[in-house]
């Protein structure tokens, strides 16, 4: 039992250390920089400085690429998207999205304009016919209005649900970038600065 407990604690410790790997790299980077500044380390300062600077810049570049993938739906101005804009301007084909709105379900609305009345009908019958047509038309308009209101209400509810889902997902992605990538970005900046310092003072 004690051995199993020890293994679990060791596993938790390894996970904890792995979680702070970028902070450990920061400590190692700062330590190496101090050693070079105080003359403890003297071998190949230019090579070490260049390696540290390139590592930092590549780390920041990797984070930028990761961001463009995460925020791809927001169409960041990446190199490939810029090339697409140039290509579309040269070919004359606009790079745009087409929005389509299709309205259906109005089949029960009759075309009453085709109804007719005999030419020799009396004035009273003609007036009665027109009144019936007017009432029928009002009824159809009211029915159509109810259908449109109901459809708009359902669509609004669907949009609201979709908007809430998108907002939650977007907040998760932003939090993942701003908070989750903090240590990685900090390491990239730190090692770049340290490489520059070694290059300046120790070369």
C-alpha cells in the first residue's frame, strides 16, 4: 500500500513538473545568462546567444501559427489569405461569400385573382363577390403573418442558442490562448532577450 501511494505521489509530482516545463526552461535560461555575464561560462557565447535567440523567435512563431489555427473562423490576415486576396484581384473573381435566404411553406396561399364572376351578374352579386374576395384575402394575409411571426420567433430562438454556444466556445478559445499559452509565450520572450543580452555583452 505504501509503495502504491509512493508511485501515485511520484506520478503527481511528474505531472506537476511537466505542467511547469516552460517555467523550468525560463529558470535554466536565466541561470545560463547569469553564468555568461559573470564569466562562469565562456565557451562559444555567439553560438549560444544565436541558438537562444532563434529558439525564442521560433517559439513565438509557433504560438502565432497556433493562434491562426484556433482563430481561423475570424479569418486572420495570414500570408496564405493575403495571397488569396492578391490572386482574386488578378483573376477578377471576387473572394466573397454569398448569403441566400429561401422562404417556403406558403403553398396554401391561393391565387384568388383567377376567380371570376359572370359578366352579366347584378351589381349586388358583383359587390358581394368583391367583399368575399376581400375577406378571403384578409384571412390569407393574417394566416401568412402568423406563419411569418412564428417562423421568426423560432429562428430567433435558434440564433440565440447558436450565439450562446459560439460565445462559450470563443471564450474558451480566448482563455486557452491568453491564459494557457502565457508560459510558452513568456519563455519565448525570455530566451530571446537572454540571447540578445549574451550576444551584446559576451561577444
